[in-house]
């Protein structure tokens, strides 16, 4: 096994409720959280981006609302989450402040990852926070979600967030050290699985049910997260996070299960742009821009000579050369109307023309795939 957390460039760290909060008292495990903050600081010192997907708001909030020791109705969970989010955000802020790290809280619903415009807005916000050196702490927006639109667990939310920000590594911190061929709680002879390259029906059959308590996920949801992450080119690890400094322990060879995708995040994203999206517009470029695209550069407005079709920011478009030949496909950073107003102009003029400052590129190179 040669996988190492140290080789990741952008890491999503998912933390289960049982790791963060006492299941009977709802108190936050602050010493554990402070040790995790040390891990996050060490990762950032290595030049890695870190984003946290955190459970625990309901577990913490129900204590403050005296809703302990019974099954909660949906509206009670929403109320507990509203209270618990404040407590959790403050705890993260205090833990990371010891290292001079800023924290940002992001609450998402399923629609935020599936509806295109909201997906783009969430992706932009998270990317900007990481660029500014903050650690985003993401949770499902339990205060407004309903039973029909909830993720149901933060394992799958973490996988969606990892795909959204093109993370290359997702680590699920749980109370188990990986995948076994049967439930180790019931079978002491269960064998640990070190590496998975495809989540087959045989692998899925190894999943058990979630343990009782505040956690809503189990191995079944972790395998669903693995499938989603791997499809996005993101590798995923499941490890036992109950002991302090889980990332340091992972570096030192702690037992885990790695799920390894066939492609990296950028490759997977570009395959998606090239083959899974239907272009709804066209952009024509001059010879200079065509040459720049061939050299792996972004498409700037100054090199664009024409815009056709109706599209919005984030929609797929075809890029054609002066002779009409298809050169590339990509995701436009502007709608067709705004794009038409800035073609042939320098990026420094965009704000004056449109009245707002968008991206300097009409199509960024990470959102562009050469097709000829």
C-alpha cells in the first residue's frame, strides 16, 4: 500500500457525530477537536487545502434544548441543529484560532449540489475561502431541510462537496478502521480490506447497518460516498478517528481502507465536460486564441470574435476556430449576453463594461477540454 495523505493537494475531512460529541451529554469533545486542529495546521503547513464536513449539530443542540434520550421529530431535529450549529462553529473557531486559522461556516442542502446555479455559487464560495486561507466547515442545513431533500448523512454530503471543489482526497473519520468482508462487531474473524478499486456488488454486500446513536450513516452510506467520490476522481479513506491526531496517525501507517479511482479529479472533471454535458452555445475565437488554447491556456475575451446560442454562467459551450472547426468544449464563466458585450476586450475592461467584476477568463483552462 503506497497511498499517503501527504500526497493530497486538497483534502476533505468528514467527522462523525460520535467523534465530536458525547452521545449521552451532548458535550463537545474539545481536546479531540484541538488535536484535530493540530492535524489541520500541519496539513496546511505542507501546502494542502483542507475543508471539513462536520456532523454533530443535532447531538450538541439537543442537549441545550433538553431533548435528550428519545427519538426526535423532524422539527425537533431542525431546532436542535439551529442551536447546535452555533456551538459547533464556536468550538471550531476556538480550536483553529490557536494556529491563527480563520474558520467559515457553510450550510448546504441537496439542491445546492444538484441545481446547477447553486452548485456553481457554492463551488465559487468554497474555492474563494480556500484561496483566502480559511478552513470551510460544512454541514447539511438541517434547520431548513425536510425529510424529502435531506442527504440523510454527512458521508454522502462529504463526497458531493469533494466532487464540487475537485478535491483529490476524502477522509471519513469514523468509529471503525475501514471496510471488512463482514461486520467485525458480529464476526471476530472478519477480514479487513486494505484497498478497493471498484465498488462492486460483492463489495456492497460487505456493508452492515449503522450502529445505534446519533449517527445516521453506516458502512452502506460510506460505500455510496466512495462510489460518488471515485466517479469524480477523488480517492477516499475510511479510518478510525476515535484516537487524537487521525491524520498524523494515517501518515504513520494507521489501518484504513483506501478507495482508489481510475483518474485524478481534473481528468475526471474534463471527461465530464467533454462527454456528459450537452453544449448549448458556441464561441468563435481568432487564430491567436486558438494557438493559446493549444498551449493549455485559458480563453480570454480579447481572443473571442463571436458568440452564438443562449447560455448562462456555467453552461457548456463549443469553442470554434476562425474556420468553423471545433477546437474545444468548456464551461462559460459568463452568460451569452454578457459574453457578447466583452468579446474582443481586455479582461481589465470587464468591470467597466458589465458593471461587476467577474472572472478574467471567459473559460478557465480547468473548465476547458480540447477536442481537436
